[in-house]
C-alpha cells in the first residue's frame, strides 16, 4: 500500500483544482475518482464498488459504520470487485471515517482483526455534530466539550488496538491556533489530520510530517 499522507481533505464541495500534498476524498460518481479516496457508506453494493475500482480509486473511505462487521462486509465486497475488475486481491485499502461513537476496542464488535484492508481510523468532528445535533464543539477556552473529547479519545484508542494510524479532526482553526492544535494532536499520538478547509492542508501536512 502507498504510504498514507498526513493530511486528508474532503473535496465534495470544493471547486477544482483540488489541493496537492494530501489524500483527497471524493464521493462515488465524482469525475475525479482516479487516484483519490472514494467515500461510501454501509449500503454500498457490488456494482458501485466495481465502478469505483474500475475508475482507478486509490482507496475506499467507509462512513456511517458502527461495528467491525460493517468493515468485514465491505472487505468481502471489495475482494469480489477487485477480482472482477482484474485488480489484485487486497489492493484497495479502507479508511474508516467515524464520529467517534465506537464499540469497545477489544470487544467482538470492535474493528481489531476484522480486515487486513483497514489502513486508518479518521475522526470527523463534523459527523459527531450531526449525530448529536450539536451546534458547537468547543468551550469558550477552545477546548473540546465532553462528548467530543470522549469521541476523539475513543478513536485514538481504537486505532491503537487495531494497529492502524488515527487521523484527528479540527474545527475552523487557522494560523497559529491550527498549528498549536496540530502539534498537540501529534504529541498525543495522532498520525495526521482531516482538514475542513483547503487552507488547513499545508499546515497539517507539515506539522504531522515533522520527525518526533
């Protein structure tokens, strides 16, 4: 598998050209599938996966999942899709996007040991906002409020047990505030960050890419 970049960016609502130096996430059916990471959900079917594989996707990002069984189902479909599209078995890695509401890391419902395709866990604080119906994620002192702090920690712990990198997620931070957040996140053990704006891509890539 090609090494993961330290910065991920969801380009579903971004005009082209897309930012460089990051992993670009697009939706199934997007014209920019080739070489990018395609976001799917747990309702994905074989025909759509065949189209994605045939279009040259670099990886799949699974959103909306809840247990390791969801990852197993995707992995099984990917094996069939790869065979039918003439791609080597296991050639397509999976990034699991999560709101941080996860099963216990060592439980039967967890992700550890479910598929060798799992390449990373990606925490999306925007997804948790939608799940909770929350209008804010930070306190007045720019600290995560309790549910967000817990979900973020759960993602890091689950990734550690599964033996894969974890990507952090940030609100609309820029400049020095973003740099401080990235440095703190890297020191906690996160591998990279999920950018919500193109301006966040370069700082995330630079800070997480520094030697520890």
